[in-house]
C-alpha cells in the first residue's frame, strides 16, 4: 500500500527535476520558506511537512482545489506501489492533453510516441532531445523516480506524472519493470479520460 502523502511527495520530487516545471516549483518553495530537502528527502511521518507538500502541489498544480491538472480529481483514492511489466507499461496512456495526443499520433500510447520520435517527428515543433537523453540515461543504468498512474482500475491506467520518463522507457522497449504509484477510484474516469 501507499498513501496520498507519498503520492504528493513523489509528484513534487518528479517535477523538481523537470526542465519544464522545476523552476516554478523552486520559486514556490522559496516563497513558502522551504528548502528542496522537503522534496528530496520527504519524511512521510512528519504531519507538518506533509501539509507543506500538499500546499505546494495545490499552489503549483491545483491539487485539492479542483482546478488545473487536478480538475475532476476524486477526493478518495486508493494508492498502491507496483512494478509494471513491459506489457502493462505498454498499455498505459498519456494524459488527454494536446501535446501528448500529438506526440503519440492521437493514440496517447507511449510506444506510438517512441516510434514517432525515432522517425524525427516533433509535436508542435518541441525538440525530442529530452526524451532521447532520458532513454540514454536508462540505458546507462539510471533509475528514475516512480511514475504516478491513475485509473478506475489497474487495467486501464493514465499517466499523471512522469510522461517524459514513461516515454524514455518506451524508447528503449520497456526493458525493465517500472516502479510506480497507482491511484484507483471508482470515479477516476471523470479525470482519467
């Protein structure tokens, strides 16, 4: 089993290393008088730190506010830790967001995005190098933070956090099991379309 607090910590740690979201997150950390250690070394038994992380995720991505990334997100979610096999990972879909839809040629499947990246196709003229760099890191033995996946059940999952890492795994052919946190809820279909 896992918990909401672990998901929030995992989400923020993943975004801290993101080229796209890291700087905004660091700005919010500084404004809250917090250091990166709140995210890099989370103590899930510390109620105050858990509250600070939830507030940070609310400020940066709308968590608990029913807006932005977390619009229509259920309030009661069961969290579990899992290792996804290659077959299971290949069935995970991207968020229903224009960039990921375009990158995958409309399927929202990472394997389709990997094929398009290998063919030199860019989504909205955004460079593919970050995916290729992450794939090389995987080949070199780097271990990524867990992906965060959601669905009404574990057999129909959508990626919440970790799209770049998921794509890197697809680029190398899902060679290793993928560590993830899976959130399920009967009403998750309103979010995970």
